[in-house]
C-alpha cells in the first residue's frame, strides 16, 4: 500500500461517481477547478457544475439556495476562504437555515505551502467546531476520503471537510469503511496515545510511534478523522489504557483537535496531555518540509512531547 | 394593465396588510417599522396577484418562491402569510416573543411560507440564485423573487450575486430594491451612496426597471415585463417611502427600528387607511 495517488483526483472521481448515482449532486467552484482537478465533473455533468468565479461568499449562498431545492451541493475552495471569508454565509445561509451544504476546504494548514501565510488555514477547524450540528472532518488517506465524501453526500445536514490535495499513500485497505465520529486505531500501544488528524499529521504520528518504540515506549495511534462529532469513547478508552495523550494537528493548538480532546478529558477523565500543532503564530510561505520544522509539527516533536507526558503520568 | 376592480382590491388588501403589520409590531412594542411599511405594496402585489403558491402546501416543489433578503421586514410578510392562511392570525401577536414561530428576521425552519432564512444582509440574492439554478436543473418554470434593501446594496456579496445571475442568464429571477433612501445611520447618499443604482444593475447585465413602489399599476406592469424577459434576470428598483402610511414615521431615520406602543399603533392604523391610496390615485 505504498503507491501514491493524488487526493484531489480521488475527490473529483468520487464526486463523478456520486454524480452518476444521484442527479442531485452539484459541484460549485470559485475559480479553483484547475487546482482541484474537478474539470472531470464539469465534463461529465456541465449543467451541475457551477463556477462562480472568485466569489466565495456568493458560492456558499448559491449552494444554500440549491440545497433548498433538494440538491446536494459540494462547494469547494481553499480552506482559508471557505472558513474565513465565507464564514457568515456558511453559518447563516447553510447551517442556521438547516440546509445540506457540503463545504470543502482545500490545502489545509501548512499544505498551502508556497501560497504562504495569507492562504494558510490554521484556524478553520476552530471556527467550524463552533457551528452547531456541523460535521467537521479531515480524511487521512484516499480510502478514508472516498468513504467520507460518500457519507457527506448522504448526511442530513451540513459538513465541512478539510481536503489535502496532493499525493499520498493509502493507510487503509480499500474495503475499510468509515463512519462520521468513529475514529480508527492504526497502531496499538500501552504507554501513550497519539491522536492525530489529516494526511500530514497522522503520518507524523505513525513515525513518532516508531521513534518511541526505539526508545522503549509503545504508542497507540488514533486517526481522529472526524473532529466533530469527536469520538468521545475512543478518547476515554485510550486515556484509560495509556494514561497519556498527545494530539497532533496541522492547525493552531487552540480550538481544533487538541482543544476538542482536552474538553473530553477534562470532563470525563483528566489525563496528562500535550498538544502538537501551530502554537499561536501566523502561517508563512515555504515547502511543507520546511514548515513542519518551522512550526514543530514533526514526528520528532510528537515523540518529545510524548516522552514528557509519559513522565507526568502518576505525578 | 390592472383593471379598476383588481387595483381597488389590491389597494384595500395593502391597507389591511399595513394595519396587520402595525398591529403586530405595536403589540410587541418595538420593531423595524420603516422598512416593513415601505414593502407593503410590493409584497401585496406579489402574493395576491402574481405568485403561484399554495398555503396548504408550503413546500410545493413547483411553487414560486420569495427570498426576503432584507429579512428584518419579516412582519409584513408574516401578515400576508397569515392572511393567506399559512398559519393562524393569532401568531402575529407572538412576534419576537420567546419560543415564537415569528422571529424578526425570516426563518424558513420556524415559519410556514418563508422560503429562505435571511437577516444577515447581502446573502439573500445568492440564495435566490441557488434556488433558480435548482429549479432550472429540474426543468421548472417557477419564478424566484428577491427583495433587497437599498442599504443592503452596500454589501459586496450583492454584487457577486449580481454578476452571477446575469452570467447564468437567470431570467426566472426577479429582484426588487426597496429604495427608500434611508439606512440605519442616515440617508443612503450620506452614509454610503449606491448611485447610480439603476445604472449599476444595467451595467451588470440585468433587465432593469424603476417605478413607484406604492403604485400598483406601475409595479404590476413592471412585474409583467420582467416575467416576459427571456434572457436576463430582472431588477425592479422601487422608489418607496420608509415608514409609508404612518405620518410620524414616514421618511424618518429613526423609523428603521423604533418603539411603537400598542395605542400608538392603533392610532396609526386608524389614520393610515388612506396611506396606500395617494400613490394609486
């Protein structure tokens, strides 16, 4: 399972398949069709492909109106624009109106790379978590992506998906199924649980588990693909079995996965924990490998924080 | 051309709707008096003469829809919906009370007959476009009406939507601008001028008309022409008076959101029975 496939192609292909099965599926783009490789949907279903140009707020409003007529829109743009620019539109026209709009935010966090800090959505999960009833998720591999896009299409209510666009390997068997709110355990251990989300950080967590193993510590790795509704049971389960937790996100440590996990632990099972993510800084330009080091979202950083929380156990 | 019976009937109905709106706001004691009253005639025209709707089937797929993008004018629309039988008239006295089905700003999940939730200005036209596109995908001839405020046209999203509607040749989309010259902080030309509003919509590729927003004859003709338009979305700019029908509110900045106790509302109702007629003489 180590051949690479472009997540953007998987997204586009899945939409085409869905479009063939269900004529209610509609794609909306804001002049980023070429970035998302969704031209294949337009070629197949030109009437159901709506490009609004550089007008994200309008796009989300149109998606809401389409939903009001029974359509199932997927509105796609960079995560920074989806979450920040069109937030009120998504909040009022889509979510508050109880419609079924699927908003897709691409190039999340540091994967915005050479587009730089203005385009680096490091707070989108934080914004989206606060919207009542919204499902917020971030697929970690092509299998997960295919399944969860399908779940989004049949979900009653709005969804927000962070979509990594670039090439990635498969972590899961192609027959693996996924449900919103049901995380996956990719590796089992006893000493610490690494709870991660997204293409970049799930892989960093897996690498961190190997580093920890070479230091005599065994780590559980959880793919928390759905940040909302968060898998409370899994968090409690790994808190009980490991006694220490490190969260790993391509996002500010405020308001996203780390905060969501801390909320559960604080209420249900206080457990030593640490949050790995961007710590209160704006994004900046650079290739992903540079940015991982720059913002400390690496396997080495996860490993170090894991060792710290393990030491705090039992104090 | 409206015949005399039809015109008189609309005038009488608009007087009734104006009274019901004042009654609802007055019973609460406060509300968006100005912007509610400026829309009485156009909403009356649409719901009693033009729109294909069924109060017994508010979710009828083939219905014409209306997006009240200036959602704070909800009370006027509620009066019409109540009168048309979407819900009991008694609901009008629950306006903005805790647990109500009639909030200030239109909510499609709370109120039968409301087609879209609005209230955050600038969003409704985009939603109307989405509805029109959805109808087109389903091969329907249904019309989509959108009502904008003039102050609302400050919002950039309105112009994103204006571009898109023309680009997608949404000739089943008919929008109105309630051009009552006032926004919360003052006259529109003082706060943020939207002139030349008519030329703006023309340059965005719309079929644009302008008329007196309290004159049924003029408005009816404009709507008929809009319905006959085969290519472009339509914009009908309505010259209106904010607070129309209540002497103390007409043209007043403070009428956007003002206290109105029930006694004053009843007095205003008694005085404004002729409020709709002067434009129609």
